[in-house]
């Protein structure tokens, strides 16, 4: 029996490493998506879309691994909370990967030389940097079981939401030509995708609280206007 429990904990630890590794994949995807957006690099955007298979594959590996583990063992207390939390973590990672793909899909739609509004693009890129920091911090918080670091994600998310509102206001005012208005509306869609990345990072943080306390609570966040 002791050997079985040891094997269980080893496998659970492996699955946690895999799940948190998916957040590293998200950071890579987000970096590429933001670079493609800044440089209007359609080829790089296409790579982001194709590479989403890695995150989807990781989701399936972790999900199936956890189900197999549950079939062999009956975890209780902290172990059971960790198993449940990892299912949420890998789902949040998969959703963040999808948002990176959503950004990448918008890039070819604005053309090779879009009528960029530099101030608006700068806000979107700042938002991307902030969302990236959230993903990195979410991984560290879960890895270290750091409740305070997890709670800080809510503060960071308020900044992402503030930038999202700025992007929306600036896009409404960027209307001296049809092409520019179309590009600006695309940027609001990029900002929306980044806002969702931040929300999912917060979701990972909420799982840290659950694993450590056994209680689930949603962190307070601002509601975006779009």
C-alpha cells in the first residue's frame, strides 16, 4: 500500500510539472503573438496558430493522466484538492493558448501596411506585457503555493482591465478614415483577448487558494466594457 501511495504522489508531481509547463508554452505563444502584432508579421502569426497544437496536446496529456490516476487511486484531503486544481489549471492554460491564436488570426486581416495609430498600438502592447507578467506570476504562485503572490494577481488584473478600457476609448476616437477605424476595432478585439488571458491567470491564482485552504473564492475584478 505504501508503495502504491508513493507511486501516486510521484505521478501527481509529474502531472503538476506538465500542467505548469503549459503556462510556459502560453508565455512563448503570447510573446510571438505580440511580436507578430507589433511587426505585422503574418508568417509569425501563422506559426502561432499552428503551434497551438502543443498546448492542446499538453491539455489532453494532463487531463487523461489525471483521469487515469483517479481510476487507480482514491485521493483525499490535500491530494484531492490538488488533483481538482490541476484540472482547472490546465484548462486555463488551454484557454489562454486559444486567446493567443485569436490575436494571431486578426493580424492578416488588417493588411500588410495597416493605418497604425502608434499611441493605440502602444497601449495594446503594454497590455500584452502586463498579461504576460500575470501568466508568469500565476505559475510561480502555484508552484510555490504562495497565497500572497496568488492574491496579487487580482491587483495586476485591474491594471490589465484599465488598459483595456483605454484601448476601447482610444479606438472610438481613431476615426478619421474607414481603414483606420477598422484597424482600431481590430485592436479592441486584441485587447479583449489579452483581457481574457489575464482573467485566466487570475483563475490559476484562485486554485492556489483552494489547494492551500480547501476554500474556493473568486478574486474581485473589474468588469471590462467590451
